[in-house]
C-alpha cells in the first residue's frame, strides 16, 4: 500500500485517524528519525492505528527565524519516499505559516493532533518542542495527552560512533566533505539528483568525458573529488563513478559544477536525469599546471575508485556468506 500524502488540513480525510503519529521536520530522515518511525509502525500494528507522520513545509525557521534557515538535506518528496520505506502509510505536509506559529501548545494539540488527525498515540524525540515560541516540550505533551486521550512515548536520541545524530550535525559533515560519516548517520548515502546538461566541452576534448548534473539541491558537499554511485533516475541503470564538485580551477571556472565520470561503459544511450550518491571523498579540488596534468590525476582517481569498488564488492560477498 502506497503512502498517502496530504498537503493541507483541507485535504485530510475523515478516516485519517485513529492514528499513531510522530511530528517533526525530519530533514534527511536520519537514523534517529527512522528509529521513531519504526516504533510508530509497531505501536500502530499493536493497537490497530494508522502509522502517520506530520511534517512541515517550508522549514519553520523560514517563518520564525529567516536568518537561520538551514540548507536542507532532502526535499519534501524525498522525505516522503524515505518515510514510506519505514512503513508509514500517511503523511501530512502541513504548510508552516505565521498563524500556525502563533498557536499555543494546547491549541496545536487539540485543533490539529486530536480534532483533525485523530491521534491516539504520539511518539516524538526527546528534544521535541512545539507551540508558540516552542513553549511546549515532552512533559507538556504528555500532560496534554492525558487530558485529550492519547498516549505519549518519548524516543531517546541515538549516537553513531560516539556522536549524537541530528540533521544539523549531518549538514556539517556533508558541507565538510565527510560524506561517509554522514551516510552512517543517514543510513544511506547522501545524494544529489537532477538533469544531465551540456558542459563546457572541455572534458570530452582534453581530459575525460563526464555527465554534468544540474541540481536544485540546497546542500552541496565540499568542493573535491568523490567516489560515487550514479543511477539513471528514469530507467534504474546504475554505474560506479567518480565525481568532481567544484569550480574547475584549472580552467578558471567561476560556476559550481558537479561532473561525473562513469567507470563502466555507457550502454543504451546517455541518461537524461541522474541521481549521484556520494560514498567517499578522495581529495580536495585543486588547480593543475595544465589540462594534461589534470587528466593524469583524474586517471589516478579513477584507478583508486575502481580499487575501492572491488574491495566493497568483496566485503559485501563475504558479509552475505556469513
């Protein structure tokens, strides 16, 4: 059963509830978010409720603190796909407005969670805040739950290799180029998706041919060279790849580009839209003395990436055999 997505309270049907519900921005749908959603699914199954998510668009900071709006890890559509993969069956993407921000904690609970979404169980992280000026916390939520007839469950935050998992930490890792560490917290590789566009024609002539990605993603990995995995977003073809994010300093570039070289032959025609998953950073971007020197470095990068993929495949086979 596909997830049902609603984009306003007016779209919410009468049978949305009774629901087991979690609430949040869920940017990235990281390991901590997934832990909450898996518990929502369990509670929903035990009590015969609909496993549900309430999230917001735009990010609340855009309304209440425009100077502190974060660069988002995922689009609303990507969030919904990830939420669905965790067994959630309905999502309300509530437009976050100034009027919504003015609701008190109790008004928010009664008018939205109870009256419109039929919440019978509400599950949130231990840092959950809500209501006007974020006056509500988990203690307030539990008290309101007793008053309005829903149970409250607080899910503790998790750590990965000793570091607390949060969307802000993951943003910092990606912006710093630590995509492998970010992937552990996301439980998947960070990816950019978009159309394949014409480049400057330099690669095909003097270095190596690449696919040039035009993306509208908010969050860009630090400039540099990455081992990546590329997928045709239309037909599902996949390739091991290596990707440069940067400004092409050898050619005095001024515009940020994302250029991907496929390690396997391109068969069946070039893709029109691709998804590039960032697996590991190889090196920082730098200026070379000549296009020839750059090409030599690219070929070394390609050799390193091929070795990395061979080892990854061997490790995967060994793990599967255990």
